[in-house]
C-alpha cells in the first residue's frame, strides 16, 4: 500500500499521509516516498500550492514508527543511524525548498516528525482537538530534532518554544491559536474546504510571484538586517515585473 496519496485539482495538489492503521507514523518506505514526492515537486510548474493532510487516521501523524523503524535505527551502526536521521530531517528542508506553499491540515495528534511537518509548512489549518508535541524528548532523545529548534522559536517565540521542546508537553489547539502557531481553527470536516479556499486565492495570483514570495520569506527570516531584506525583495519584484513584461498572459 502506498504510504502517500497524491492528486491534483487545477493548480492545487493534495497530499495525504496514508498509514491510517499506524497513526500515519513514518517507516522507511514512507520516508522514501516523501523524498520522491519532494523531488518531483521541485520543478513542477503545473502546481502552485500543496495541501497536506492526515486522511482517515485518528491523528495527523504520530511521528516515527516505534514498532518497526525506530528500533531498527537504534540497532544500526552510528554512521548508518546518522544517515537515517539525516534523511528524515532533510524532509523538512525539502518542504521549505519546494516552490509551492504548503498548507497543512492537522487533526488529532501531531507528534515528533508530525509536529515538524506542521512547522515546516507555510500555513497551518487546525481541526478542533488538534495537539502537538516535540515527542523526541519523551523517548530518551533530545527535544531539538527534525528542525524543531529552528522553526518553533520563530513561530511562537523562544520563551514558550523552549518549554515545549524541553518538556515534550502537549500544545493544544487553543494554545496553538493564541500563540500564533496556526491561522485557522475549524471543525475537522471543514479543514480541506478551508485550505482549498486559501489555495484558490493563491492560485489566482502570478505563479512566479507566489514562488518568489515563499523564497523571500525563507531567506529573509534569517537575513542579516533590513538592507539585506530590501535587496532580496527589490530583486524579486524586478524579476517578476520583467517576467510579466515578457509573458504578459502570466
């Protein structure tokens, strides 16, 4: 059975995690399929936005499959274990690198790598009852994993982020909204509809403008100062304007 289900409608792609009997926990096959998906989207000009959801599982994603893949990693030689870790963590980098903004629809629990997938997304839509945990620290590892120590302080501020990363405590849907972690809280059955409405707005814009806006956000979040930010924005705007002049129908 495929670990991921992908379909498109117009210029919107819909990606569903598909291990419902395992709470969408990641095993090695799921990592491989996710790597392939990211690779295919890097230069895919037919899709402007990706909507990611947890499908029919009880929750969005429980993290690493601790019945199979987790124990296997712990039995590996250090070099092989490091490579396995790096492959999973680079999925977060991949979500930031693909040109399409990613809207995550999160219901139930998002723990470990599931939490990181949500953090690596551009927009987060929560179903009522959604909750998040940097669960890595609860299995004897560090709380800073899968880019959590990069994303979470930038999303909610270092004070609260430090607490969640150091304790593994759950952040519920109301806390997530109050802290600015997510942009919408809706009934679970309304998540895809809400995400599609947002995607349709983005798809109505200049595709190059959407792509370069995501690129600018990625770069400027770590910019050295205002001047660097302005240089990036000025460059992008002139490139987009030139593209519109050459291809006015775009």
